[in-house]
C-alpha cells in the first residue's frame, strides 16, 4: 500500500524540495511560537509571531502550485503558476529575514530555512526553463 501511494506522488526535484521546505518551516514555526507567544514587557504581543504562521502558509502553497504548473497544457497557464511559485518563494524569504531579527532562541534555525530556499531557487530556475 505504501509503495503504491509513494509511486503516485510527483518525483520532480523541485516538488521534493518544496515538501522539505514545508516540513522544515512547520517545525521551525512550532519552535518559534513558543518563544514569541509570551507578552512583551509593555503587555503587547510580539508582532513577529505572525511571521511564523506566514512561513507555514507560504510553504504549504508551494507544492500545489508546482503541480498545477506541471499539469497545464498551455505555456501561458504554466507560467501563471510558475509566477505564483516565484512570489511565494520571495515572500517566504522576506519573512525569514524578518524572523531572523526577532527576539527568539530559535532564530538560527531560520538561517537553515533560508539556505534551503536558496537551493530551491536554483531548482526553480531550471524548472522554469523546462515548462
């Protein structure tokens, strides 16, 4: 049963990397939320806590957009979804930069996610040429 399910999943390197980024961002988000959930000394919540949710939301959207682009027949439609992947990647990278400025013990993990995003961007450039 498991082999049948895994054979149905896309095997492209960019799809696999998108799934890795989703898993990594979800784990980092869970870790950072613990640090950022406490109220600041002025009684307000840390505004960076919202970026933890943003990285998960953006990373969860990467793989479906890749699949949509690969399933389209016409180039125009493929490029529409590929542009969406580019926007999501850029937003994800910017939110990582914002989280690195946060007051959290886990912010060094964000550097790991940014490193994976750089790898993803290289795959993305090659992938876009094949669409």
